[in-house]
């Protein structure tokens, strides 16, 4: 046990002591924020930075061109249908001043077909703009043609936007607002973290095993400790690194959440002035969002997340360690790691598919199967999971993880001193026996 503690301490300190660990621990939350913000920023810059396109509209009906309103992206120039006999000739005469020509045919009321002509590929944004504006206008014209007085006003008056609000009962019977979107976002984040870090730390263990084997350091190390102790020490040491990183993130998240909640509560307590009504309304909306986010019971979710992370990490890291011991070079490891990575990818996509129905049959079975449960169960936890399913899933996960660790140890003790010849799956099964 003393040797095992030394190996764990050495693996732990060799990673935590690096500057890259500190940088990744503090920079990863910022990276997640940037991942979410960059697409929004790029979409904004794409809309604002592009030149306004000139679109000629040939309306053969003479009634619908007025529905197309110019904006920062498109400038619509309406033309009467009888003034242009040849759209191609008109486009060529424009000498590049017109980007596209929209033709609204005379029979658009019956066919619902509008044509766009251009030498370049038509952008989806232009198609969406035309479809939205012309659909509403043509529908209104059809309603007017029915001859029913004030039918448009009656339809608008009868239109209702239903606001579905989720209310959750506590064990004491109290009502509390909840958010399905917040639960889905939390589940997706936990699933993504589990997927990324199990693969990242598993690959880290494999690279460490291959490096020590290539440098022949392992021949000296195994002369003073058992191969199983060396493998288990690596797994536990790197696993503690992951738990340390997550503990730091949880503390930072709790501090940020407390500060943000206090700030929103203090601001909402102030009496709004006549000049700050819009700002107060925005803060009220933020308070509602924070209330929905805080309605989730984070304590059992975080505890179960840690358990599933440990179980999933132990299962996959054992596979990476055992398979890494069977190769001499990192380039030779793909033949063994590809099936493992494919299983993790299948688990991740299964979790994405289960987001719409977290209590469906596929979600239940994938959250119980040990190889997919660490990822899929993260999607289900914010929505609530029956205790029997949770206990069964954890029992199978840790039981399978221990069995895989035992099998990986049998591969490790033979493969760690195997040189020269590339090992095959047949060799691995032989070593297990």
C-alpha cells in the first residue's frame, strides 16, 4: 500500500504541478462561455458586416411586391410585371447592380410558387425572408377573397399564444417554478463534461503508459512494485486530478451564482423610477430566469454526477491503460482505442437523442447499460430518476468497472514488458486467459 500511495502521489503531483493544469482549470470555464458566445457574435458580424443586396421584384400580379420591405440585408425594388418582358435581359443590363430577381407569377395564389433568379447561389436568409412575407400576405388575400366581413380581425382576435409554465411540487407540497430548458441545459453540460473528460484523462493514462514503456522506465519501476499497483496508481492519481479540477469549478460556480443572485435580488428590491422601467423589466426577466435555474436541486445531481464520473472514468481508463500497455508507439494504439472511442461516441449521441424524452425506453436502458450510463444518466438526472433505476445503474456501472479493471490488469502485466511485435486482439485474449 505504501508503494501504491507513492505512485498515486507521483501521478497526481506531476499533473497538478504543471502550469498547463492551472491554465486549463481557470481557462476551461471561459472556453465554454466563448464556445457559446462565438456563434452568436459571428452571426451578428455576418449580418452587420455584409453589404446590402439589391433585389429586383417583378410582380406580375401587381399586389404582393409591397409586402417585401427593405432592411440592412436586402433592398427590394418593385417593378411592374408588364414593364419587364425578359428577366435575363434585364439582369444583364443592370451590369451587376442587381444581385437577384424575384418573379411573383400571375398564378401565385393557386400555386404558391415564387421564383428567384441569380447567377450565384441564393442565400437561405433571402429565401426565408421571401417565404415569411409573401405567405402572410397571400393568406390575408385569400381570407379577404372569401367575402366574410372582418374575417382577418376575427382570426387575429381568436389567435392565442399559449405560455406553458412548469410548476414543480416539493415534498412539503409547496409550488415552485421550474424550467425544462434549464434542466435540459444542465443535463447537456454534465453529459458533455463526462464525455470530454473521460476521454481526455483516459488518453492521458494511455500516453503515460506508452511513454514509460518506450523509455524503458517501466522495467525499473516494476522491479520494485507489482504491475497491478502501477496501473491502479496511475488510474487513481489521474482520477484525483479530475476530481480536483471539478471541485474547483463547483466552488467557482457557487461563488458566481451567489454573487449574481445577490446582485439581482438587490436590484429587484429597488423601486423603479419612471426613466428606468425598461431596465427594471429586464432585471425582472433575469430574476425569473435565475429563479428557474435555482429551482433545480443541485445537491443530489452533483453527488450522482461525481459517482458516475468515477465509475465511468474507472471503466474507460482501465481499458485505455490495459490497451496502452500492448503497444510500443502512440501511432499503433488506434487499432485498440477506436472501438472504445466509438462506444463513447454512441453513448454521447444516445444522450442527445434522449433529451426529448428522458423517461423513454431508450433513455432508461441506455442509462442502465454500464458503457453508456455515465453519459446518458447525466441527461436524465435533472428531470428526476426513480431510485431503483439509479441504484441498479450505479451497481452495474461499478461492478462492470471493477471487472474491466481486473481484465485490464491481466493485459497490463503481460503487455507492459512486451516489445518488438505488434500485439493483436488474439494476443490480448491469450494474455487474459
